[in-house]
């Protein structure tokens, strides 16, 4: 297979992954509304977890195929990219104002999740680590649900309603069920294409799977977060924008790490690079400190985040040949 064809298939996988994840979120959101699921489930679970679905699928697929570097590199790279490049780009265009308790609630929870995932990555991911991270994932979801509880009959909050399509008539629930299933299938198929062809390119170009995971794959699987963040900021919903990015990192670390650990089965995934894990934790802590400082991200602070990403990327590449 020619290199050009491999590149084309990889791009096709990325496009399919992006479209599939979008339809998965839309379908699940509409279905949840039709079935009268509590608004918190639509807001926290569908939007927060939905935009992280590509990371889970890509990393799980890579782990099953034995591409440990790509599996963990994608999660680590996405975690760094979310709170540096994406948050920095959005805030450099328009300063981000956070009006809720995100800096004192979700942000420290995200940093803790990233640190736990980093600790497991440093000692080597295995099945037991996957089980523990899965348990922590469930605990985090229950905690977020408890903190964000809204009576089921209440209307969706404005910041959540902005991202949930109007619900179809109740007798059309099966249409949204099909949309959700097709979106999931497209996400899985796109992930398979992206992982397979990214690994092929890595071997042909003499680049490690880890570097490909940090860069191309991490950027690709973070597109849903980027699109959601841009839309949220355009509508003046800084809380949802920042919450989505922090929530994505939390879910990437706990659920994504659990998927990788469980997918490894009886094998142990080799310890990950110290420089990469340290950079991931420091990037998460930096974003938290900036938010805590004034409940906002100004343009100068956005420039700090962008410079942090620019400084981290060469370090990661040089540390993971």
C-alpha cells in the first residue's frame, strides 16, 4: 500500500471519527430527552463523556492491537492539548469568564484524576489498574451527578440546552436510537482506520507510536472538544466551555485509563515516559491555578498556555524517540 493511500485512509478515519462522535452526542442527547432522563445526565454525561468518546475508542483499539505507546500517548497528548492549546486558542480570541464553582470543584477533581492516571502510567498499566480506574470513574460520575443534581422536571440550564438539539416527537425515539448506534459504529470504524494507518506511517517514517499519539492522533481525537469549546465561547458560555475541557481530561484519565488497562488483559503495558507524565500533570495544575486566580482566562494568560504547549511538545518528542 502506497504512503499516499495510507495518509488518505488515515484522514478518512479522522473524518469518520469526528462525524461519528458528533452524531453520537446529538443522538444520545435527543434520546435522553425523549426518554425523560434527568437533565444532569444530558449535560454532564452526554456532552462531557460524548466529546471524549474518540479518545476512549482510539486508545482502547490501540491497546488491544498492542500499540501501547499510541494508546497512552493519545490520552496524555489529549490531556495536555485540552488545557493548553485548545483553552489558549479560545481565550486568545476572546477572554474566558467562569461564573460557577468550576475553579474550586471540577478543576481540582480534574487535577487529581490526571495525577492518579499519571501515577499508574509511570509504574505500568495493567488489568488491576484498569479495574481501579474504572471504580474511580464510577465514583467521579456519582460525585458530579450529586453536585450537579437538578430536578428531572426542571428545564435544561441555558448553557446545556444550547448544546442539545430539540427533542423529536416521543414516537420517533427509534430514529434517534438508530442515529446513536450509527454514530457509535462510525466512531469505532473511524478509530480503527486512524489507529491502523497512523501506526503504519509511524513505522514507515521511523517515528515512534508514542510521538504519533502525542501529535496527530491526540489532535484528531480532541476535535470534538475543540468544536464544542469554540461554540460555547461564541455563545458566551465560559462555564460550559471550561467545564467541558476539564471534564474531558477527567474522563480521559479515569475512563480512558481504565479502558487501556482492561484492554491490556493479562499483559502489563510498559511504564510511560516521566517527562510526558510530568508535563501532563503540570499542564493540568497550571490551568487550575490560572482559573483559581481570577475565575477567568485573560489573553496574556492564554498566551502563557500556548507557550506552555509550544515548550512541552518538543520535550515530549525528544524524550520519546
